[in-house]
């Protein structure tokens, strides 16, 4: 089975990034945006306009560049491979103060109602917000990259698992955002695109109302920065395997997620 039907170590992912940009140097660039707590490089891939087989993608790439960061939590991800008993490690691998506990929840570390209700100030909790916003070098690198490109970025999508949801701001408050109606209808369109693609059901809704209050997330942060079309996809499944999704489901999950990305991009294009 192919590369895209299996899980890979960080080492394999780094090698893959090198290979794809080498083989597709006409359409892909690898951008270094910083380094992790444990000094691993952080990369964003930039897909540039080129004629390809998918006419929708060709059309969208004529109008937009796509920036993709395959892994933000490079240290945490590596740790799940090198310490298989910690297969579900969530946080970064940073040490703060003199706590015996390691790691910050990167999706509680962005500067969006940082460490309010739904995050923890305690180092040993899974939702530890860190000592201050952007304390994590990985979060700082992403925030800096997005800030530096904020005038050209039209949409921001962050991929998580699991629960099959298309979430939009806010997650830090139960209140509606000022773009609630448009984002709600777009999230519904994205969920419908997924259903057409694989027959899977994804539920659309604002984060806090749909799952729970959770401040310091990158989607809310990007939205408040001025990037209106900001979403969190919670990918497969709905709980049968949860975070341990079988590798046979990787490819269909990517296909359905891509169909939702395209639906969002089409909407952005119609509303430029
Ligand atoms: O809690 C999270 O960070 C996300 N769920 S997960 O199980 N993948 O950890 C949901 C994120 C929703 N958005 C924000 N909280 N901003
Ligand atoms: Zn997540």
C-alpha cells in the first residue's frame, strides 16, 4: 500500500517533504518557519499555480496559493513513535518552571482569550495553556507566519481528530461571531461536500456551542486577526476507533477533507 495509506515517523515525513519538493519543484516550495523546543525544523509547504488533472484544483490554484503545514507538534509526534506506550501524547514537549510535568497544549497557547475557561493553568493537565501566550516555539512560529501573511491569507483551516465536525469561531466564548450566519452556511456546505464525496456525516457548528469552551485556539486567533474564513476540521471517526484511526481510513479521510477545503476555497473566491 502507498505512502498515503500508512502512518509515518517524523523522520519519514521529513524525508517525504524533501522528496516531494524535489520531484515537484515547479509547483511546491518548502518554507522554513522556525524550530521546535527540541530543535526540529518546522516547515510549511507552498503549492503554487500549475495545470493539474483536477479542474477544480487547477481553477483554485489559478487564484490562490495553498500553504500546508503537515505537522505542527513535531516533538510530540516524534515522542508518540519513540515511546509507543505514550501513543496518544497530545502536548508539546517543553519544560516550564520546575514542574515535574512536560508539555503545553498548543491549541490553548494562542493569544485568543488565553487561559480562560476551558484551559488549565496547571502544567500537569492535558489542556495546560503554557506560562504565557505563544510560549511554545511552534505556536510562535505559526503565529508569526500567519501574521506576516495576514493581508493575503483568505482562509485558515486547522485539521484535528476526532468527531467529524466542521467548527468555526468562537470556541473561547458561547457568543456568536459577527460572521456567524455566513460561516454557519459555509460550514454546512462543506459538510455536504463531504457527504457527496464519501457519504460520511460531519456536523457543522461554532466550537464552544458544538463541543466545549476552549480558549487559546488557532482558529479563534486567526479569526480575530481578521481572517474571516477560519475553521477547525475534526476528522474521523466518531468514536469507534477515536484517535487510533485504522490506516485504511487515512485516504478516504483525506479525500473528504479535501472536498471540504475546495468548497471553502470556492466560496472565498466568489466573495473576494
Ligand atoms: O480541544 C481542541 O483543541 C480540539 N479538539 S481535539 O480533540 N482535536 O483536541 C477542538 C478545537 C476547537 N477550536 C478551539 N478550541 N479553538
Ligand atoms: Zn486536536
